[in-house]
C-alpha cells in the first residue's frame, strides 16, 4: 500500500515539472506509426482543461471504489466467517 | 484504514497528469488487422465471460471483489509513471493482480471492461483497436501471469516473489504482443523479424524498468490482500493445488 502510494505520488510532480516525460505511445508507438503513414487519432477530442477534468473525475471515482471495497472486503470483513460475509453482502445489496 | 483510503484517494486526485501508455490508438492499425485482432479477442472473451459468470455466481462476495479489482486495474493503468532511463512515461497493466484474486477469466473480463471504459470516456486507445489492446493487455497479460504462477507452483519462493515475477512478466508480455501487432500491421516491405526487433528495441528502455515497477506493485498489493484475507486468493479457480499462493 505504501509502495503503491509512493509510486502514485512520484508519478505526478515528475511528469509536471519535466516536459520530457511524454507518454510512451506518443513517443514510441505514435512515432513508429507515423513513419509508416498511419496517423493516430482519438475517438473524440476533449478540448482544453475538459480532458483534465474528465481524467480527474474518473480517477477520483475509481480511487473511491478501490478504497471503499478495500475497507469493506479486507478490513471490516477480515475476521468474519463465510456465512457472515454472505449475509453482509446480501444485506448491503452488493 | 480510513486514513489509507483517504491517502489513496487524495493521491489519485492530486495526480491528474494525463496518461498515455501501451494502448494502440484509433487509426494506427489498418482495418483488416483491427478486425483480425477483434475476432480472436471476441472468441476468447466469450469463453472468459462464461468462466467469470460461474465464478461470480459461486459467491456473492466475489461480485464486490470483481468490482474492486476492475476499479484497481482501471486506476493503475491510468497512472503515468516516469521512467528516468527512457525519459518517457508509461503505466502498469495491473492484470497480474487480477489473476491472483479473480482467476484468469475474471482478469480477462476486468481488463476488457477497463479498456472499453478508457476508450469511451477518455479516448484512450480506440474502438477499432480495442480488440488488439484487449488481446495484448487483458488476455496475454493474464495468461502470462497465470503461466508464471503455474511454473512457480512447486517452488519454495514466498508469495511476494511469485507475485513480483508474474507482474513483471505480464507487463513485458503485454508489450511484446503490442510490438508484434504493430510489426504485423506496419512492417510494409520490411521483413517481419527485422521490424519486430526494431520495435522491441524501441520499447525496451521504457518497458524493462516498467515491468520491474509493475512487479513491485503487484507484489505489494497481492501480499497485502493475502495477509488480510488469504481466502480471497482463488487458487481453486486457477485450477491449482491448494496453497499455491501461500
């Protein structure tokens, strides 16, 4: 958990402060494709900060789900018996 | 525990750098190759869906587990990790963790859902290339992790070593298949093996360290889950002997 958090933490500031940290597909896959005359194109274009907005919201939602179920499955339910677990998840509708 | 969840959530929100990773973008693969990879993926996905249905019906708690792992793979495959040697960023694939917890079928389906959501919501990857991306990340990534678990079944290595190797191999296998897909589609008049080697060499500076990072992440998460709830590890769904993940 700590290592995961550390990697998450390191990922952000490094990428922001250094322009060179471009995505692998842009630098490598995109370049290979362009050399062969295949232009990468997105399904749709998220203009300006809307891309950042969507990315942040989705990451936040995914992070919430991971945190929620981590707590429900791995902490609160740690010592519960099998039948108790079934009852718990049945009653919460999961 | 609440603090951990809050810490994780905060870091995710504070890490909004847009990520681009292994996904082959829309337009890169010619239509015939896109359809070819879609066809193979559709067959495998059909089989995996049947498997995961049985897996989920067996225990209600596993539905929550499936949601957890899918969200985890979605999240982990959106995180751009700078690779100092290469000066580029890439992301883990996360499916090895899925294999340990959901089994191969569950991991394949979870990986497909993740790639589908990323294509529709973030234009990350593409619809025509979804078959190729699913085959590389979800299918081959999961199968290679499973293969590693099988091979290490009788070895005395502790769980974190097994998880580390399976995570690293899943990452490298994913990118090997991506390199092959690109080479087959884009080689033109060049011999396949020459173009493939050139592509793999271009991938290596980023993906070799990335595989090691993925191994560390997989080992951390799998070990943490096993310590807290060893019963969630699905050795019987992996068709392995009891205790393989211990």
